[in-house]
């Protein structure tokens, strides 16, 4: 074992005892020892930093996966609820539909206009109940089960807008259909999502005003914007707009899942749903989606 006689900062070579012999450490040997110690210290700090960054990255990934799991569980629960409700309500709804149809037939002959109108209302509401349950089930099932595919945005947007124009009987203006842009998404689910945004725009604005659809892009993302000139939303409403079952529409105009599903599908494929709105200035809903090949 070595015993240094003085500190490494002495002005003469250090003496040491090794067994029964007296030896001398040269300055080069002392400097190399300190250099090795410093290098090992820097290496330890570097490795600890790498480990810390890796752990933080791992924790972030775990949180993202947990959030995705929670969303999928919510959609699975929604689908199970809708399918179960459709099954349980199918028999009584069918019975009411048949009875109301018989009432319509009988009252049409009797000439009682008030009761005839009531029977028609019952029949229409039964049909609406069927549609709500079917839409809830299909929305969740499409999202969970449909495979993604390459979508050529130009033709896709034109087709979705054309279908919405016929279904809603509203003026829809395509400012830019996004010709030459491609994305990788579930086709049916994205079309349903876009049509829901268009429906929201139409419901939020006057019937004689148009709703605009515009596509743009940068190097990484494609932006599909649906813009209306309606009453707009307050900051408090915007903060809750994407919550499931939250709606500001009148009874019978929806059940508050359109923006929630749009946000969920966009985030699942690396994008997001961005809402811009001011009271009295209308609302802009923008689907930001990864551009294929970016």
C-alpha cells in the first residue's frame, strides 16, 4: 500500500512507502491520476443524464399510451352502450312504430287532423331514436375497427361536400379541395368526421348563409378547415366543446359526440382538432393531419 507524504499540489515529487522501500511519484503519474478521475466524473455525469432523459422519455410514452388506452376504452364503452341500447330498445320501438303507422292509416281516413299530426310526430320520433342509436354504434365501431388507407384529399373532400350538400340542402363552398395532397387515415371514419363538422357549421349559422371548406398544407401537415359565419362560441364553451355529450344545439339537433370523435381520431393519427371562434364572428374547425410522405 502506498502512503503519500504530501498533497499532489506540492512543489517537489511526492514520496511514498511501499513495503520497506521509499519511492517517489513523478508529476506525470500524479497528473494522469487526476485526469483519469476527472474524466470518470464527467462520464458518470453524462451517463446519469442519459439515464434520466431515457426515464423521462419512457414516462412520457407510458402516459401517452395510458391516455390512448383511456380514449379507446371510452369509445368501446360508448359502442357497447349503443349496441346494447339498440338491442334492448329495438322491440318496444318497433311496436310503437307499427302502432303509430296503424294510427296514421286510421286517422287519415277519419279526417281528425290534430290526432293525425300527433301520430306522425310519434312515428318521426321513433325513426329518430333508431337513427341516434345506429349513429352512436357505427361511429364507435368505425373508429375502433376500420383500417387506415391512402386518401387523395382533393377527390375525397369534393365527394364528402357533395354528399353533405345533398343531405343538408345547404350552400357549401369549397375554397380549396387540396388537390395533390395525400394523407393516411381510415376513409369512412374521416368522411363521417368531416361531414359532422360541416353539419355543425350548418347548424350554427343561418340557413341562407354558406359554410366554407378549405384545405391547405405545409411541409408536415394538411389542414382541413370548416368555417361558418354563425354566432360563434365563448371561451368557456370552446373549452368544453370537445367533451363527449356536450352540446349547445337545440333538442333533436345532436347528442354531443361529433367534436369529441373528430378530436380523438385526429390525435390518434398524430394530428389534432383546432377550434377558433369569437362571439358574433363564427367558428372555424380545423383538422390538422400528418401529410403522407412528409
